[in-house]
């Protein structure tokens, strides 16, 4: 008759339990990681490239805030699109015309960005 080794079974069970606990903790940490970044935040403007930020701040002389998708980046950040439906300027609505909102597109040109498009389009664009 073969003799069982209970300690081997116990060590394997403990190792599996520890592994499962660690993986669950990692998954929880990844799943619960959330930004403390509020939906309307001036930091969204502060993070813009300097030329783009300067143009935005020049368009509004009051307190500014932007939502998460105010700026979208394309082509490895060579193109910056601004969606003014996600922008607040001391309550002004001059960036909206009925159901249309201002959109601007900046393209990197060397070390600078220049405005290449300026139009009013659907506010959910």
C-alpha cells in the first residue's frame, strides 16, 4: 500500500491559494484604478502642447475648464483636435451655434503647432 504525503498536498493547496489571492488582488487593483481627475478640469488644458494651449487661453479671457475629450490626439500626437462642446469659459456659449460647436485642428509643424482647420460641426463629433 502506498503511503500518502499529506504535507505535499497541504503545500500545494497553500501555494494555489496564495497564487489565487495574489491574482485576485492584482485584478481588483487594475479594475478599481480610477483617476481622481474630475470631468471638468483646467489640467486638461494645461496638458496641451504650448502653442495649442496659448490659442485656447487667448480665445477665453476668463476661467477655463475642459472635459476629458476636449482634446483628441491623432497620428502620434502630430494632430490635435479640439472639441469645444467639452470646453467651459466662464459660462460663455460663444463656442456653440445652435446644435453646432466649434472644432479646431492643429498640426505639428517642426517643434510648433499651427491651426489648420476651424469650423462649426455637430456637438457630438
